[in-house]
């Protein structure tokens, strides 16, 4: 059971990495779709890192900074 969970975690991590490489705004991807995609991956994977970010407000500050950039650029990359 532990090995199955580790294998699933590795598959999810590989899929997330492929998503990031294909859709990153620095490579011409849509920033809003990119943020939504990352959120979907994070929701699919409860992680200690994400819990840490939520607990310390880092995630909120990152999302606020992203929102400011999107407002300033009109949603264009």
C-alpha cells in the first residue's frame, strides 16, 4: 500500500512537471490557465509543503502578487 501511494505520488509529480513545462507563462502559456492548472494539481495532492504555505500565508501572498501582475498586464503574458 505504501509503495502504491509512492508510485501514485511520482506519477502525479511527473504529470505536474510536464504541465508546467508545456504551459508556463514564461514560455508563452496563459497565466490564468497556468494558475488554475497548478491549483488543480495541488488540490489533487494533499501535501505537507502546501499545508506549510497555507499555514504561513505564503500561498496567499503569491496569489495576490499574481493577481496584481494579471491586472497590470490585462491578463496577457
